[in-house]
């Protein structure tokens, strides 16, 4: 399996996800600069977290127009899996790869802590190592993680089983109290219609080995290797 990590000015989780990918793949991913116009042949593209372009204008809005994103969109449309994490989720929604937008957190504050997620749909390359209905723990670190879409879009995501993860408590109960940022219907991650694109706000790469305090995130990278090798 070969993977590429897109690097923007202001990315700060690109190396974290590269380390996590290498641990699962057995080889280092390619690091692709945002101004590049060509993307090598790869089995997976990761758009990492951080503060692309300093989060000026609107999170992800400027990065979505970087030259490399035209190629990322073309690869996604051709079926190459694309994973957008945190700022990467913001970027790929701004680029039109996923519906909805990420707004300011309901409390208007930056939030950095571990959260629990209920696995809503494991039918994808990204979640094949997860069990539907199970609870995993991953960190969040964002000020604009409040997922919003209109009611028709939310209903369509629900009807098409495209909600990947929801914020929940440790027992898997989905509630307002377990929602850290005000996201509509506690949504923490969504799939594209063909389930080859996943955007999520929590960081699987930050809990991908026990020395970091947990390894729930490693399941995502191990599953991708199993699915795409």
C-alpha cells in the first residue's frame, strides 16, 4: 500500500499521521506539498489536521483552492480513498468532497481533549477494523468543529448510512451532554456517497500507539492497510 499526506502551510499533524501510517504500512507515506500539481500513484490520500493558511478567511477555505486539491478531487472522483482529519475535514468540505460545513464551536472556544465516539457505520475501508455500535476514544483539538448541514442533507446522510461516528459518552449514549462542539445530531464524521471519502474531526493519529495513552486510532490505519493492500 502506498499513501500520500498533503502538506499545507500551517499543517501541524502531517508528521503525526505520517508516523501512524508508517507504523501500519511498514513504509513511510509520500509528503506532497500543497503547491504541487501532480499526485503520484497512491492507494490513499490523507488531508491532515492543522491550521492551513493560519485559518484566515474561513478554516479550510483557502487550502481548498491549493493547486494539489484539483488532483485530490480528481482522484477521489476516480475512487481513490481520501481521509480528511480535523482541518483536513474542513478542507475537503470546502472543496466539495463532502456535504456540510464546519462552524465555530457552540461555546466559541478552542477545545482540546479526548472524546468518546460511537461507531455508526463500519462499512468502509476506513472503519473495517471497528465494530458498529462500539465506542472508541480519540482526541479532538479544534475551534471550528461544529458540523452543520440543512435538514434535508442530514436526513439523506442518515438514510444512506453515511454518518461514520457520533459523539457519545463512554457507554455509547448519544446525548447533548456528550456533544463537545454543538455538531448537528452529534455527528463527528461523515462519508461520501461512495464511502471512499471520510471526514472526521477527532484525530486517530494522536492515539495510535499505547505509549501515547491509547491505540484506538490505530484500528483505522490498520484497517486501511488491510483493505487497500
